[in-house]
C-alpha cells in the first residue's frame, strides 16, 4: 500500500481523554442525571443550535454559557470551563504525533471550536509550534462536517487528500474526509488509533520500553 505523508488530528477526544466521559463527570458533579449535558447539546433543538453556533463562532462562549446553563437549569457562569474540568491530554497520541512529525510526516490540528474565552481549551499547548497546520473552526465561520473546511485544511497542509489520514472521535465528521480521498480513523481507544496510524503511515509511533 502507499503510505500517507500527512496526519490530521482532531483535538478534543483525540489528543485529549474522552469527551463523553468528561461530560458524564460533569453531570455527576452538577447533580444532573447521567447523560444530561450531552443530551442538551445534541438532542435538545435549542441546545444543539447553540452548540453549533458556538462551534462556528456565531456566538461567544459567554453567551453559550448563559443560555445553555438556563437549559440545564443551573448557573451558567464559566459553564464550559466547569464541564471541561476532567478533560486531560492523552499523552500516547501526543507522543505518537511528535514521532510522526520527527519522521517527516506533516501533522495538523483540525478542531471544532468551543470558543476561546473565558475558557481556552488550547491554552498552553502552543499548537502553532508543535504542528504544521492548525484549523480552529470559529476562525472560518464554519464547523465540521462542513465539506468546505476539509478542503481548507488540505490547503493548509499543502497536500492532496490521498496523502493524508484524518483522526476524529465523531463518526459524522469522517465522511467528508473520505470523499476527498483522505483515509479516516474513528478514535475510540488510543492504542487502537495508534495501531491504525502506524499502518497508514508505515511508521512505528511508539517507543519500546
């Protein structure tokens, strides 16, 4: 097989721990029934529309906090920061990305935004220094799975789709990538994700202990 020379990574849920697990921990801390937060932002029509607007940068994070807090029936002050308290970096994927980049693979970040203030999920990670291309959706007033963003990402990578592999933890974000010839990996388990990337890139991405 022809090995890929570009690696495109989602941020939340790929370079971090599980987003659903983080949301479940928030529900417990807030005294909400399990699954409440994800249900409000994905299944409640008003909540889903607010989340989409946040990802596109159509509303501020502060506005999202206030309006989504009202839907949840709780104080929305710094809601997103509170929700993300249990979201942590996934060191195995970050290390694998660094190994790939050191081997000459172009590595990019392709992330749906959740606002940058007052809670900036990317703060301290210096994405511009550690990755070759960074696309945060709010800067383009669109969000995955809008096909235009995938073409924009390929432009930032300066690679054709056939040269790239894309990793995301949300299944609906993968089809537009495949339509452009990009190989896709649905992130569920870090070890499995890395194994799939090793096959696509033709590289060993973990160090022997």
